[in-house]
């Protein structure tokens, strides 16, 4: 009976050590997985920021170009109106 109890305690100790090793492996795997997720999230945020910056730049340039065209058109209309007014003054 003593031998059985000794063997049982020895196997119980080995089982506890084995469980600790499994827990260590699981913890390391979780840490690695969390780190990989952080890397993926960081890269995704960087790509999103880059795309957003490009889109905002494109939109700004487009609006700026439209504003410049509107200003040029307005100036031409203003010049034409001014010339007509001057001609009207000279003709009278």
C-alpha cells in the first residue's frame, strides 16, 4: 500500500508539472497571438490613415481647382462688365 501511495504521489506530481508546462505554453501562445493582433491593428490603422490623407488631399485639390476656376470666370465676367461700362461712358 505504501508503494502504491508513493507511486500515486509521484504521478500526481508529474501531472501537476505537466499541467504547469501546458499553462506556460498556453500563456506564451496567448501573448504571441495578442502581439500579432496588435501588429495587424497597427498596420490597418496606418493604411487607413494613409488612404484618408490621400482622399482628403484629392478632395482639397479638387475644391481648390473648382474655386480657382470660379474666380477666373468671375474675373472675366467682371472685366467684360467693366469694359462695357467704360465703352458706354465713352460712347455717350
